[in-house]
C-alpha cells in the first residue's frame, strides 16, 4: 500500500485565498458601521452620548425625551450611570458646567429636581408688546403747578421706540439667587466615619437639597473644587472631602457668600479613649 500524498498545492492555494480575503476585508473594504445603536458604542463614546443628552436637558428641561434617549444605552440604572460618569469627569478635571449638567440630569431622573424650560421667543415678544400697549394706554396726568391740571389723552398705538428695542433673550435654566449663607458648622466625632471627613450640604430657602452646586476648598498649598449630587444616596445637596491632619482649610461656594474658614481636622476621643481625627459638617443655604 502506498501512503496518500498531501495535496500541498491545494493547501497553498487555500492559504493564499484566505490571506487575500483578510487583506480585502481589513484594508481595501473594511466593515463600516452606519446608524449603529447607542448600546453598541464604546464606553467613552457612551459618556459623550450621555453628556450630549444632559446638555440638551439643561436647555429644554424635557425629562421624558432625555429618559427615552438614555434608554437606548440599555443601562440597568441610567441615574447611577450618570452619577458614576460625573465622578469620573470630576476626577479627570472636566469643565464644571458639563459636570453640573450630568449631575443635574441624574438627580432629575430620581424625581428630586425640576428645571424650568426656556421661554419661547414669540411669547417674549408678545408679552413685551402687551406691556408697551398698556404703558401707552395709561392716561398721563400733568404734575401739580400753578396752571390748571389737564389730562393728556393717550392713543392705543404702540410707541415705535419701545417695540423696536424688544429682543428675544435666552434666559438661563438656573437663576442665580442671593449669595449662599453659612448656616451650620458642626464638629463630627463619629468613629464610623472616615477620619478628617469634611461634609458639605447645600440647600435652598425651602431647605431642599441643591444638586450640581460647586464648592471651593482652599488651603495654603492647594485648591479643590467639589460638586453636590455625586453621592445621591447621601442626598442631592451632599458633597465631601478628606482633610489632611494639621492643615487649615477654607470652604466657600463658587457663587459667593459667607465662607467657613480656619477649619482643621479636630482631635476626638472614642469610647475606648483612643484618639482619632474628627471632621465637620458644613451647611450652606441660599436665602
């Protein structure tokens, strides 16, 4: 019996054809994805997608549309995904405005914050025209002099100067109110908390938590910016920072107001008479 010969020629042709096929698919005509679903995006592109949705929500306050767009990512918990993204953005030094938009949308999905939509430009012009008409239609009474008092009859024709100066203006979604006031500064000596923990709570005049508020912490050799709302399980107006022993800090709101100064991690003693570093709980309120 003779051994079967290996068909080397066929194998060589097969390898060459396989290589040509790979080269064509990878270099000459690679696969191009068109209109891919958002849930198939890479993680960093998903972050860009969420940021774009948050920016749109900050502009139009359409929560249902934002919710529908986020659903395309198939995240198990869209609010938690936004919160985690805001924390990553804060760690890499993204812009405060973008971080605030992402944090605000995460809070809105939990039903804890509402943003008023921008007014329609047509409505603004209509209201302005009505105001102008009312101003012109009001009778003008002359000031008291030696001459008899006369009443000037007004017409209902709007003044050209008033109507010509009306312009539709974009009103921001977040209106700055009065500067924040320092309303609470409590020392914490709870051994269950991290040593040197500085807790900051930001509330409005109704004592509701404010998410996305920027807080500036400074000390002799540095400065740190933190934002509320990144730990919604502790409150949308909550933020924290770990203090270094023997370092003095100052805490203030980025929007101005009363600061908390001369803060240094206090010395505390627990139930076992063992010393440990305590912390502070600072509360800012907007009147």
